[in-house]
């Protein structure tokens, strides 16, 4: 999976550089988030600009990251969801669980 990371003001941003977040690659994202929280990172932002499709495995990876954040006294936020991806969050009601922002800059202001 193509993931790019960048740190800004103690917030680690993970840019998912894939069109699909599904069963074929979601474990990579899940593992990366777990690794970062275990390294002591507290605040992670996942930028989903490039993701056009997400399935239950992709959602599960993000939920796992959210649980990891809580267990490490951190936070996990999402930004830049495409309409199809956003509709999956609404359909599954996960938009009530995650803090979701329209842009990375907006999310960074809300940590």
C-alpha cells in the first residue's frame, strides 16, 4: 500500500495514496497506525483525498485505528473524504464516531 506520512505540530498525517481502501490493502494502514501509536505518537490524521472506494475491511482498519488511539490516550481524525467514501461513513453511522473534516488544514486546526 502506498502511504505517505508527514508530521506537523506533533500531528502525524497519513496520506493514503490509493484509490481503494479494501480487503487487499487495509491491513497495511491498520498496521501503520498501530505502529505509530506504539511508537508514542498521540495525534494521527488520515487524509483520504485519493480514496474513491472503501469497503468493510477499510472501515474496519479505521475503526481499529480509532480504538488504538483511545487505548494510547491519543486521537485519530479523518479528512478529505470523497463523496462515495463519505456516504459509506453515513450509511454505517461511523460519521458519528469519527471526527471528519473537509480538508487537512481544517483538521489540523481542530487537534
